[in-house]
């Protein structure tokens, strides 16, 4: 009984070992077949014959390469002009001229409409004339100062001459007085010299007075000149203010664009803050669209391509993210 049990155990062990051996042989065959075909086509079917099953087992081998995975986000939005403003006149009055219409292409600074400016023109002409008068007053005052300076030079020369003559006559008078006391000259000769001395003294005093008056005139003239300059500054400031009011009667284009709306006609009354035209710039344009919150992190990268498909143009355009 023990021999039969031992024989049965040996048979079981033999069968297990045989099964393990066959499995190892099949696995080794698969490894050899796949390795032999690695450098050929990137994807092939390998046939393996198993002694146990005697059937073909299909095995697929693919070559792995590095590449870029693209994430595409699709959305829709509305096309708006990059700039668009309503043009309001800055002055009230009757519209005398409208130089554009809907669809007109305009350039920055181009004149688009005119408000009646008769009053503003008259005010500007008056303010401009005040500036002209102020400038003339300055020139006149400068001439007066130059005249006073010339008088000062002449007065100084007269003073120097009078002073020199007075000194000479003073010496002559002193000599004649001594000679008169000695009886060498007559009384008449002494009186003549005394009269000349007195006249020279009067001329010296007059020259001093003229010199002082000329100096005072120069000082006063310069003070008046500063006042005239201040008046000119005030007149120019007033003219500039009136010029602004005159300029406000003209409506001009703030940028290059196209007129997309006209709200008034010539002859209508324009009011401050009430638009009469609308201008838009459609090159380039902006598109306002919305995205799911989960996609926001994907578009924060600067290296993304924005492709815009416009149905009406049947064409794709490139774009860029301006604001999130």
C-alpha cells in the first residue's frame, strides 16, 4: 500500500515538472521572437507555435516616440470694434455742416461737423486785438525806456561839462578876487567872472536835476514795462480760452475709423453731451467670449495659438489673448 502511494506521488510531481518546463519553453520562445523583430516595422504580428496548444498567438509590438499632445478648446463670441465712441459736440448751437455720413472712412483729426460759431469768432477777434494792443504797449514802453536812457547819457555829459566849467570859473574867480584886492583888475572884470561862475553853478544844478529825472524815468519805465508784460500774459490767456471755445464748435475724428451712425442733420440744434455721430475702428477687432472655469488654466500659457473662424468670411484668422 505504501509503494502504490509513493508511485502516485511521483507521477504527480513528474506531471507538475513537465508542465512548468513546457511553460518556460513557451515564454522563452516568445522573448526570442519579439526581440528578433524589434528593429524592423514599428508594428508587426508575431506567430508563436506552442507545443502544448499548437496554435498561433498574435502579439503586437509598437515603437514608442516622443510627441506633443494638443488640447483644443472651442468657444464662440461676439466681434466688437477695438475702439468705438459716440461723438458729442462740446458746444451748443445749430449744426451748420456735416461732412460725413454712415460708412465714411475718416482719419484722425479730420473735421466731421461744424456748429455755428459766429459768436465765438467775434469773441476771438476781440481777444486777439487785445493781445495786439498789449504787444504794441510793450514796444512803446521799450522805446520810452531807450529814450530815457539816452537822456540820462546826455544829462551825465552835461553834468560833467558843467562841473568842469564850474571848477575852472571857481579858480578864475579866486584869482580875480585876489587881484582886485591888490588893485590889479577892475571891479567890472571881477563882476563878469562872478556872473559866469554863478551861471556855471546853475547849469551844474540843472544837469544834476536832468540826470536824476532821467534815472527816475528809466526806473518808472521799467516798472511800467513789467506791467505791460503782465497785461500781455493776461490777454493771451484770455485769447487762448476763447480759442478753446471756438475750437469746441468743430467735431473732429479722435482716431482713424469708420462712421457707423449719424444722429443729426444739418440745421438741427446740437446740445452738449448729445451724440451726433458714432465712429468705430474695426482693424483690428476684439472678440468677447466666455470659457468654462476648468479651461482657464489652459489659456494662461503665452505659447498658445488662437484661431478665429468667421462664418461670414469663410476664413480663419490668427489672434491673441488680450485680457482674461
